[in-house]
C-alpha cells in the first residue's frame, strides 16, 4: 500500500489494538470512558490522541459516555471487560437506545480458542446486548476490523441514533496487523445523514398548521439531538405557534418567549408552570410532534389530546411515527424538516395565526403569572429543611444560558424541569428519561463536563440516587472536573414513598434512610464540600461552589414532604405539594 494512502499519524507494523485505535480516531474519537480492559486498546489509544476517562463503578461508564454524546454532538465511547462489567453496560445502553443517544461500546471477549469452553467470565454477549443495542457484532478476523468499526459508527449515528456494540477477543487485539487503512470516512458525528420528507407532505403539513384553529407544537429530546433549536425557534416566531416541551426537550425553545408554555405531560398539576395551560393543550386541533416518542410521561399516559386532534410527526425513525397517534408522516431530520416546514408555511396565508397570537400570548402570560404567585411563598421559604423549590430559585438567579444542568432520575428531573428557566433556545438540561435509572445524574454530569470543560455543569441528585454513584467523586477529583453537585438530603426515596402512599395508603420499609453525612463522603474522596441546613445558606453555598472551579458537593438538608407537581398526586397532598 503506498504511503500516500496512509492516514496521518498511522503506525506501521502495529497490533490490531493500534489499528482499532486508529480507526476510532478516524471517526473523531478523542475520549474513551473505561477502566483497564481491553488494556491493549487503552495502551495503544494515546498514540493517536484518544485519552482514557476513568470510571469507578462498572455501571457508570456507559452513562458517562451518554452524557458526553449529548453535549459533544459526537458518539460516546465506552469500554468494558467481558463478564460482570459487560452485564453492567446493559442498563446504560438501554437508556441510550430509548433516548436515542449514539454510543459505541467496545467489549472484550475471551480468547478465540476458549470460546464455548466455560472460560473465565465468558458469556453470550451477543444475545445479552441485542435487546438494548441497534447493532452488535464480534470481530474475529483482523482483516474485517475496519469494516466492522465503520458499521458500528454508522449504526450509532444514522437514522434514530442509539448504541452499537463491538466485541473483540482479547487475543485478537495482540495480533500483528496489516498495513494502515486508506479509509478516510469520519462517521462519529450525529445526525450522520440528514434527510428530508416528501415535499408534498411538507406542503400538506404547512396547510394543516396554517388552517388550524388551535395548533400546538410538542418538542422532545430529538430537537437537541438534531441541533434543531434555532429552526424550531424560527418556526415558533414566524408562524406564531405555541410550543410545549417534554422533560427531555426542555431548552429546545426559550421559556421566556411569549409563545412558550413550558414542560407539559405528567407534571401539570397545581405548582406546575403549565397547570393553567392544560386547557390550551386539550383544545389543540393540530399538534406538531417533533423528536418525541409520545411516551407515557410526555402525554400524561396518552390522555392530553382530545379525540379528533390531527397530528403531524417529525422523526427520523419511521416506526415511531404513528406508534401512539396516527399522524401525517414527516420522516426526516428535525432541523432540515423544520427549516423546510418553515419555508412552506411562509407560502401560506398566516393572517389567522397572526391574529390569534395576542390572545395565545395573553393566556400563557396569565398562566405563568398565576404560577409565580402560587409558588412565591415556597420559593422564598426560610428555615430548616430546605424546599427544593427554594434551591431552584437560588440556582435560577445565578445561571447563565451556557450552563449545563444535569438531574438524576425521579424527583430531581422534575425539579429542574419545572423551576429552572431555559433562557435561550438550545440551552441544555440533561435528564435520564430513556428508562430513568436512579443514580445516573452524577455520571451524566461527568460525561457532560468532559465534553465541555469550559462550561459550568451543575448536577442535582437526591440522596437515594447519589447512593448509587458515591465512588465517582474520586474520579471527579482525579480528572479535576469542576462539577457542582447538589444533593437533596431528605432521608427518603421520595418518589417511591409518596407514590406508595397515594396508591396504597402506606409505604414499604425500604424508602426511609438512616442519616448520612454526604460531606464526609466527599472529604474522604478529596472533594470539597459544604453542608446547608438552613434555606438562607443555599445562595452563599452556590456562590462559593461556582467561584471555586473545582469539584464541589453541597449537601442540602431538604424537606422530605416536598413533592413535584405530578398529576398523579392531585388532590392527595396540600398544594404546592
């Protein structure tokens, strides 16, 4: 092979591990989340500019890669050894599959001559990963390495993004490899292939929206994945269309815009910004769905929209369109499709939409003003057992639109969804809402900070969720990641306890904790920490953490009776809950 065809930086007379690292580098990979195995890969990778970002718990690395992918716009890479570490990749890959996040997992296999002999930590990884990945293959021959690597990145980043898994026998990685590959394609950016729907369907959709009496847009996390926020903002403004978002879609539009409702779905009861906007949602006669799975949370168990509502659905996955709502099918990339739809709407008569706009803006403004009056007392409440709403109010005053806010699953996701303000289209709020694994806030924040080292990353986690990921504090310290971690220390598994009380009138024993001093855990890991036991202390604690530019944990003794405005709770607790 002539040297002219050799990629820059390629190493001659290399092992398969080196060729693998070169192939990953060709796809733009600069970070791989991993412990040691496959050691051959991690030892080779620095030679081509790929650094190793460590994780302590084996179920944390996949979520770190997820957070990295969400913020970087590139595929997240995680590695794991065969056996237990591989099994612990299943939950984060399931999250990535459901949330449409591109990850390539590199998993070591036993030596090829030990296959099906009950070798140490041998498992049928192919069957194990198939339900939680778009694509799974094992590379058994060095001459197929480039083929399979390219297929893995294509699978992860094309169509509806998601996880792909490459299995590599340990002995293969140590083999001598062929000459460097002449391939140049870089496939690690998503969306890999931006596509457009049929122009005739775009015109039909534009006519539907222009002629609707009460149109509405519901924007999901796919708007962020497609980098489509600017296109959505232009459509919202130019066509005079009100927009609500899912929890994952929060930040897809500016929440200070007069046509933005806020987060809708299962969190619209008293105490929610959108509580008095339920009527606007239920009056919608044409709904434009953008990058949303129309799942139970986003639609309040499919009860939000009345019979007879017409739907238009933009999604790169044709199987998602019509899954729950029969819709005009706009199969394509969200950004390109929204831009084309905006152009089509500009050719329509939008006078009716413009005429209706003042009344829509007034209804939204009145509802938001009523919400602010309703929550004013709890947002400013002093004393011990700090209300999460007060924490969010103090944080909201200190946030700039470039900050990245990450929440754990359960209540944490709802606190940031309801009580923080997206001040620009495209602002990022990361929540693990694919399958909503508890304990994933900290690793999501780590991945986000690795992807964006110069941006502020704030993580909100309950004490239940934080209990899953304590050990990653040491990793934050080791890599000097200046994440500000706020732990809501209320001594309970809040969502579980409160939901059990609503459903059964009683709760299980597992939901109440003994006292834990999280500042001591942080100190043991060498991470600075602050303890807040009074509401007046949260503002100064945030100021100190933000000024430090190092990892910092704030342990807040919070009110165990605080509950987000979940529709399921309506009528069961005092309001705001």
